[in-house]
C-alpha cells in the first residue's frame, strides 16, 4: 500500500507540474452541425465551405459553427491554461479538445518568414563595398604619384588578404540561411581582388630613403667636378631638407625610357593646402606637363611639386611660377626652383568694387583679375570688362586679352573677342590673333564663335573673306550680316556666287549686293529678274534702287 501511495503521489505531482501544451490560437475551433464533431481550421477558411471528415456533411464556416471558449487573461486567474502564453512552445502535441484537428498545409518555419536584421544588411554591404573600394584603390592609386606609390608588392597583398577575409566573413554573417552561396560570392570577389596587384604594379617600387651622403644613386645626374667639398655638402643638405627622392626617381625613369622630356621640382614655400590643386592645374596648363605630376608635403607647410614630362628649362619654369609669388632661388644641381608663395594672390577682391564701373579701382582690380591663375575668375573679369567703357589701362588690358585669346586652355574665347572689340584701340594685332584662332577651329572642325568673326570684321582684316564666304554659304541667315559688314570688298566674291546660288542663298546674296554693291552689280541683278518669283523680284528691285541711290550721291 505504501508503494502504491508513493506512485500515486509521483503521478499526481507530474500531472500537476507538467506544463500544458500550447496550441495555436490563430486556428478556429469549429463544430460540424450534423454530427457535432469538432475540428481546427485556419483563419483563411472563414466564410468558405468545407466538408466534415466524420459524416461528409458540407457546411460554411461562420459564427454559427465556430466554438467560442471562455477568455482568460494573464494575471486574472490561476489556471494551468496560462502556460499557453510562454514564449517558447513546449513539446507535447496539440490539445484536441474533443475533436480531430485538420490542416490543409504545413505551417512554414518562422525563421524563413523573418526578415533580415538591419545589422546583417549593413554588414553585407560593408563587406562587398570594402573589397570593391580596395580594388579601385589598387587600380587607380598604384601608379606614380598615386596614393599607393612606393608601397611594395608584398604589402599590397597583405591589404588584399585582410580585405578578403573580412569581406567574406561579413558576407557569411549577413546571409545565415545561404552561407554556401555567400561564401561562393565572396570567393569570386576575392579572386578578382587578388589578381589586381599583379597587373597594376606601376608604383610598387619603394621610394628612395633620402640617405644621400655617400650614396651614388641618390645624387642627380649632374657633373659636379671642380666643386669644393663645402659646396657639395651644402647641396646634399639642401637635397635632404627638400626630400628630392621622388624627383630623382622620376628623372632616372625618364632617362631610362629615352624620353626627350625631363622633370623638375617646384619647392613651394608656405603654400596653403586649399590652393594646392589650383597651383597644380596652373602648372599643368602652362607647361603641358604630364598629369602624373604630384605634390609631396614637406615640413613647415611646404610642398615639393614634381613636374614631369616638360620641355621648359629651369629658368622658363621659374618665369611661369612668378605669378605664384616670389622666385627666391634656382638650384640647377638638383633641378629645383624655390618659390615663396603669396596665398593672398589667390583671393578674389570685393565683388562690389569689381562690378562697380564708377569706382576708380574698377579697372585696376579687374586688370589684376585677368592675371589670376584661376580661369573662372579670369572669365568673370572678361565679362565685366566687355561691358565697361575703356578708360584706364587700355593697352595693358588689350595685351592681356590677346594673350588669353591664344591660350588653348581658355574655353570662353567668344567673351574675350567681345571684350577686345571694346578695348582694342589699334587695328591689327587683335584681328590677327582672332584670325589665327579661327584657322585652328576650322582645322579641328569646331564651331566658330560669332564674336570672333565680328572682331576680325571690325579690324578690317580682309583675309577673313574666304573663310566668311564659306560660312555664309553653309548658313546664310547666321552669317549674312557679318559678311555684309566687310563692305564693298566682297562684291566680286558675291557676284561670282550669284550664278550658282538658289533659294535662300540667292535671296541673301541679293540683299548683300543691295548693301555693298556698285555698278558691277547692276547687270547681274538685272539678269536675275527674268524668271524670278515675286519675293525675289521685290528684293532685286530694292537692291537696284539702293545701288543707284549710292552711285548718284
């Protein structure tokens, strides 16, 4: 009896403390109206017709067949049913509650429907972006003057290995349900990344260390025979101070390639960091240097600009650098020009004074703006001067405008010609410069600015007649006025064109002869009257009348 009592107590305790299995509250409990059998169905079958599995009776699922149970809320009563509200379902199956549940499909795994967390998405984006950015860095920054210039091949491979491991790890973390696919995609990216350093090896040679005393390879290829030891020591100290290692390497590279060009250095003292790229663009523009010319920061806020692929001598380079400040010294032994930079020269003046034509400082300030190395400031100054009356500094401003007209980097030559039409006081130089530019534009088949032709016509340069005649034949409406502005000198050319002209060109030719023609034009106009349409006839009669009026004046 004691054993039975103990067994009964154990069973009682197990029954009491056994957690009740939970069931899915999203299912509906229904009762068949025919046989009373209970079933569980999904919420999506509401208001749909189903068939009873016991008696095969067909009925619609609505409020009449849905079994309503008493509601219970956590904390209101002590009941074993409260175990259904636990977070983790416990094994034990579903409570049938007197009926056989039916299911029409398997419930999907909640992990499949759960969206990826933002942390995993960010990790995946970071992994892919990191490998792509490192690949671009290895391609674009591996050359001379690039960000990785001087980094040896083994160090680049260390960067690749680190980025590959990190990127693959982040991809696997970002795709917990597709780790094999993530690993395959990461391995593909790693393979592409590993191959990049093998093809882009331009700057993988370490830069010179700068130890120049007693090292033959660090000395420039300049004969210093006859120099006293003290002077050689001074040059060595200066070379070490400037850090001419990149310049020496570039000189040796050009010599090894057999290039006819050479490299030189600009030691820019006190150059502001914000003006570095403005200075570099100016030097590249005026020297036609190789775009790989690069800045190297030095102590005290100085910079060494290695200008490579130039034809200018050191003295010519110093003359071009005068606009940056004061050229202090030229060192031919190390191919360096020392320039003390005036950063205030890169600052634009007061826009109020630059725009106010009544201000006495207007002409002086805008003349200085024309000498700026910033082409945007030059363009604004040209536009202001084109609308101003030439009172002061006329010769200086005209000379500067003509030099701008011949500068290949200037892309606002139409505005320059418009300003020259206002400021040029002596016919000849401006017209010749504009005619030369027209020839260059025709050679490269570029559009000719109308202001350029207007300047040549104003200068009475008759060499433009053949050019303007061709332009007029192609587009008579655009160039008729400029063609006629030349004057009677074009009469013979237009008369020769009359025999072959038709349509719009013929109308334009008649109007031009009416403006500039003389006695030689009258027979040509009279011969064109027979067979002319009404509009052409009116133009011919008006042209004849205008010519007769000029002749008899």
